[in-house]
C-alpha cells in the first residue's frame, strides 16, 4: 500500500542541531503507524539522502524514538549556519521535501 508521510505524521519539522547539522523530526499520530513505519525501515539513510539530494555519508543518523512515536534524522548542513550563502539560519524551513515523501509498505 502507498502512504504519504503527511497523512501519517502529526508533526514534521526541521531545526538546527548546531551550526553544522540539521535535525528532522517526524512525530506520528499514533503508535501503531509509528511502529509499522519504523519496522519497515523505509525512512533510512539511503532514502533520506535521495530525498535531499545529498551523499549517503551526510546522513549522520536515523533514530527511532518510541516514547515520542518519532523518527529523528540528522544530516550535515550543506553550508554552516550563518555562513555567506546560507539561506536558513535556524534550519526551520528544510522539512519541505518530507511533505511530499511517499512510500510503499
């Protein structure tokens, strides 16, 4: 079955994780769906790197956090926060590609 992440998640957000990293939080509406998505492994370093057009090595971690029904992904920022040419100092507008993420389970 094909799913859209925005239909399953209550919150999808991004934020700074220091000047050189961005963290993405996907907090699911219910525990059952969180467990199914986490167990499927569909959100993994390779799929995230593809979604964000970056190298696999730049995806630093993908962590399932059951107490919050959440998956947390951290990537290396392409440009350090506040550097010349950087467009989102707080990293709060980088979750956009996740809003269109679809997958089969």
